[in-house]
C-alpha cells in the first residue's frame, strides 16, 4: 500500500489511509477497477478483491456509478460493512464519519478531490471531470461535510492526478463555463484551448475558505503518465480506471 501513498498532505496524518492505485501487469487489465467501463466484470471483481487484501479485512469499500454530476451522498448512517458495497447508485461524491470505510473514486483523466477534517472526524471524496467542476462539485462535497461539523479552514484536501493543461485540449463549449477563471485556460491558434481542471478546483476551494497550505495539487498529468495511470484521451478511449481512495483508520 505504501507505493500508493502519493499525497504528502495526508501522510503525516496517522488516522488517514489515502492514495491512488497505479497500473500493474500483475492483475487483469493492468489493474483496472471499474465495473462499468466495458471490461469483464468477473475479472474486475478479482482486481477489487486483490485491492482489498492491502487493507484490513474488516474495512468496507464504497464507490458509486459516476455520471459527471454534482450529487454527493453521505453514507455515515450506513450500517458497518466489509468488502465492497456494490451498487449502481448514480453519484460523484461520498462523505462519511465512520472509521474503517474506504471512499473510492475512479479516474482516467478526470481528477478527484479527497478531503479530511480531523476536528470533525469526517472525510469526503468526489470525482470531478470538467462537467462536475462546472457544476461545482467541490462546493457540494464541502457542504455535505459541513453538515457533519467540518470547517473549510480545518480541511486538508488533495487534488488527485488528472489530465492537465499540457494535454487537455477542449473547445469553447467547455471554456465558456470557466470564463471567471481565465488563468485556467490558454487559447490555441486552432480555436481550441488548453484547460487546467485542477486550477479551477483549487480556486474554488480558496473561495470557500480553504487554506492554501492545506491543499495539495498533484503535479501528475495522467496524459503524460500512461505508464502509471490510465488516460482516456491518450489511450484511445481506454476502459481502464484507477482508484483514488481515503479512509479513517479504526
């Protein structure tokens, strides 16, 4: 598990397990973990079981069917479970105050937000492609955590690996959602733009009152790092997905 602990901001927190899985030829489909991308589900489930073995066996995993929404579900009241909480609920954010529950988001260019408020004892995770960012899922995730006592100034946040402006070319139909953040895109001579989704999320968090020193922005671009991470754009619409995760230790 140590090789996945890529977020320095959480490594100093003994109560937190966090990270991002990476490709491995030791597993099916280079260790893809998505049930909904078109690969053989039975093999993906074996990959998920392999992932579980890196964690205490009584820990539960939860992820939802991601649809680029701003829907966040608080699972604090779920009964304690182990294994994967398999479901097809459509949502892109998860919050819990339970220990021993691993919140998992899937990515292959879309970034995720992982959050932890030590004082409130609550964690959150959200998948944020450009559509989720346009709908401000960062704010929705924070508001859900806020209901459990979290405060912006206390939250530690990691913005995970995702495709960055060096590789992310978009059209005007995307950029029009982010005109208030001109530093997040650069115009090209072909009428397209290079877009930095992470930059918008960072600026939105600062607007919410997060402290800059409490936010870690991963420097990893998935488009530049296909040896380690899946990239839908750079790998011709690949089915593979890696997982970003966060949990409070029991």
